[in-house]
C-alpha cells in the first residue's frame, strides 16, 4: 500500500497565508522605522524572503533580511547570522521558520537573539503543529494543525507550485 500525501495548503493558500502574515507583522510594528526579518535556513529563510517582499509592498518600514543558520540535528551548536549583532541590536525582530514542530529549532534561535537587547521579538511560522517539547509559540502563523507524532509536515516553497502536505 502506497503512502498518500494529504495536502494541508495549496499554492494559492500559501501565498494568501504569506500575505496575511506580512500584514500582521506590519500591524505589530506599525510604529517602527526598521525591522529585521530573520529566517531560519533553509525553508524558514525562503519564507522570510517571501514575507519581506510582501511587507515591502505594503509598508514604509525599512526591513532587513537576515539568514539564521542552525544545525537542526544539533541545535546547541553555534548559530550564525548573515548580519552582525550590531545590525539588530535595539531593533524589532521577527524570527521565521516554515514549521513549528517540537519547538527546538525555534527556541535555540530565540536564545541566540536574546544575547543582545531587542526592541521587540516575535516569531512566525507557516505551519504550527501542536506537539511541542519546548514552551515556544508562534506569534504569527499560517495554519495550526493537530497531528500525530508519526505524521510529518512537508513544506515546498522553493519552487512553484508551493504546497504543504502531511504524510
């Protein structure tokens, strides 16, 4: 018996969710002049680029894209960013990943950014699963999903058509 994939979000739905998250980020930062959009490599960074693109169309806020490199298998290893700490010190920052699963990647990413003072810190994910090991939440989410521990969420946003599915 072949495994079937259950579509969670279609291409059109993903584009809509990205646009909605961009609006929510703008509303949350309406009084800011600068904003750091930090995406966790690789899908989180791709999602961050798409959110930034939408944000730039609707908002006068100067947004800076930041790539966050985390070893997802060893999240306690050193984390690197594409911009210097001085570039995000005392600024509002949104940390973005594609799926919030156990919460480990997001919480270690959060820990990294807490080494410097920030004006505001929010998190955004496309798919929020309800099986967290860590007390971390997404401030902005495309969809919340209750799944079994044996199911896996896949997100394809690197090439069209975009899709998110469960298997």
